[in-house]
C-alpha cells in the first residue's frame, strides 16, 4: 500500500469541513442578499427621487397654467390653485428628496420669490380690477352726459327745424355732441387695445384721443346752454376721473407686467433648475445603478470564486481521501495485507483508516497463524503418512509371519493328524488359534484399510492409531498363544520321543509316538492342560 497522501497533513474533520462549507454558503447567500437589497433600495430610492422631481416639475407647470388662466379671467379658483401648488412645492423642497438628499437652496428661494411675486401680482390684479371698474363707471357717467346733451341738442334742432328757425350753430352743436360719442368710443377702444397690449404707442394714442375728447367736450360746454353746460361739465369731471383711473390702471398694468415678467423669469428658472435637478438625479441614479450592478457583479464573482475554492478544498480534503480510502479498501479486498499504511489524520476518514489498519493487522496475524497451522498440519500429515506406511509395513510383516505360522500349523496338523483323537483339547486350541489368526488377519486388513483412510481423514488419525495398536496387541497375543501351543506340541512330541523310543526305533513312526503321547503319564497332563486352558481363556478375552 501507498503512504498517506499529503492532503492528510493537516487534520481537519469532515464535519468541520461541511460546517465551514455550509457557513460559507450561508455567508455568501447573506452577502448576496444584502448586496441585492442594497442595490434594489438604491434603485428604488433613485426612482423615488426621480418621481419627486417629476412631480415638482409637474407642480411648476400646473402653477404656470393656473397663472395663465388667472391672467386671462382672474378666477379665484386659478389663483387658489397657483397658491396651493407653490406652497406644497415649497414644503416638499423644504423636506428634501427621499434618502436624505437635500435640494438646491436656489429652488426654494426661487419658489419663495415666485410665490411673493404672484401674491403681489394678485393684489395688483385686484386693484387693477377695481381701477377698471372705476374707469368703467366714469366712462359710463361721461357717456350718459354725452347722450343727454346729444339728445337735448337733437330735440332742440328738431323743434327749430319744425318752427323754421334752425341755425348753423345749433346744427354744429348737435354734430359736435354726436362727435363726442364717437370720440368716447374711440377712447374706449384705445383703452381696450392698451389693456390687451400695454405699450407706449397705444398709451400715446389713448392720451391723444383722450385730450381731443376733453377739448371737444370743453368747447361744446362753452357754447352750450346752461343746462347742457352743466351736463357737459359733469361729463368733463367724469372724463377727468376716467383719465385718472386710466393712469392708475396704466401704472397697475406696468406693475402687473413687471410681476408677470418676474414670475416668468422665476418660473423659467424653476423649470430650468428642476430640469437640471432631474438630470442630476438621473445621473445619480445611473451612478447608483452602475454601482449596484458593479457590487452585484463583484459579489457574484466573489461568490463564484469562493464557491470554487470551497469546492476545491472540500474535494481535496474529502474526495481525495475518500478515493485513497477506497484504494486501500480495494487493496485489502485484493489480498494485500502489508501493514505499510500511515495515518496522520484525526478526523472521520483517519478513524476509518485506523480501523482498516487494525483490521489489516488482525487479518495479517490471522493469516500468519493459519499459515503456521497449515505448516504444522502438513508436517503432522507427513508424520501420519510415515506412521501409516510403517504400520502397513508392520502389518505386511505380521501377515507374512502369520502365513509362516499357518504353514507351520498345517505341518503340525498334518503331523498330529494321527494323535488328533488323543489331543482333542489341543486341536480345539489349534482351531481357536486358527480362528484367532483369521480374525487377526481380518483385523490387519481392517487396520490397513483404516490406515489408508487416515490419509484423507486427519481428525480420526489418532483414534485409528489407537485401534491399530490394540489390534496389534491382540495379534501379538494370538501369536503368543500360537507359539505357546507350538512349544507345548514340541514338548509333547519330545516327551513322547523320550517315553517311547522303542516304537520309533522299532519302526512304528511318529504316529505311534503320538498315540503314546495321547496317554501321558500322571504328571504330564497336570502341566499341559492348565496352559491350554489359560490360552483358550485368554484368546476369547483378547477377541
């Protein structure tokens, strides 16, 4: 296995990494949300300021429209509209723009001056209206006098014509009286022209016509009768009052014109200032928008960079160790149990690697013990195979000895055939020995078979060896019995030889000796029968 990568040099738990990443994500989210809120607030404040500037501009335009209306018809509603609009504008200018942005003091001063000018213009307009009313009344009084004189002169001329005493003076006076009405109408027309456009030429024209009217009236009054002269003098006084009222009207008109020009200038200045303020607010709004966009872009880029850095760090601190852990697990699964794993981390992955290291060491120890046990088992199997081979060899030798013994027994049986009747107990013992031999031979075969089975059956090897030892002991007992019987037979034969040499020498042979041996002396049976009885008793017990 490879050593632990360098990424594991500084211990930092996975939970700490996850908490750090989550905190960073939350922080970036909060920062982005705050930046977006700030940008949105800045945009909304800019829009609100722009809306206020537009409303102020609309208020000025509305005040101007109401002012124009008031100039034309002098309606109180138009005057009230101008006053309310300008006063509301002044109040809003005093409060300033939204966001704590102060307005230009020149706008407030211009609004105050415009309001003062309009109030003065309104007062002048009211006085002008009073002057016009006075002019109207004086002109009507003069007109009434002229009409009365004209009517009187025309009636007098009619009567004179009817009576046939009409004169040129009377006709001239009647014509002059009618001319006064025409001149009065010309003066009024010049007055109205001056009212529409009060300039010096119209005033001079009005003054010329007025002087002519007064001169004509005075001339007619000088040549008229007493009653008509009094009426014409009253008309002259009315014309004097009319002229004085007109002069006052002219002064009021000049004041109004000056006020209008001043209001026009102030209004134009206000409109220009509001347009400049609007442009300023628009520029500020664009600056705020660019700044907000820059903040948003910067924070977005910062968030992307920090996110990429966090992803790289988490990948380096988590994914790479996980891959290394998977590699280690794969190597362990593939059978590589080399304990070369070095763990320097203290986090969860370090704990996993420590557990894998302990597992690897445990598996290595287990495999070492298994290997040692296998080696010992191989040695034991070799020893068991050697012992089994030796047992088989011993069994073969015992089988050969048993075969030799069987051959000897056959010879003994052949030799003792003649004495079988006398050695019944010996024959039974021999038969029992033969049965024991056969049983021993079967046991030897079983032992050989069991020895071959022991090669594949490791667990029952010890028991089989014990049984083999027991069977070998039994075979040894049988062989001992056989040897004992053989010795007894040899002794009996020898005794018979000693006791009956005569028949042998005389040619009777071994059968005669056997017959004689069948009838032993008084002492021989006491020596042989206990041995045979012991052998016969021992053999079944061995079986």
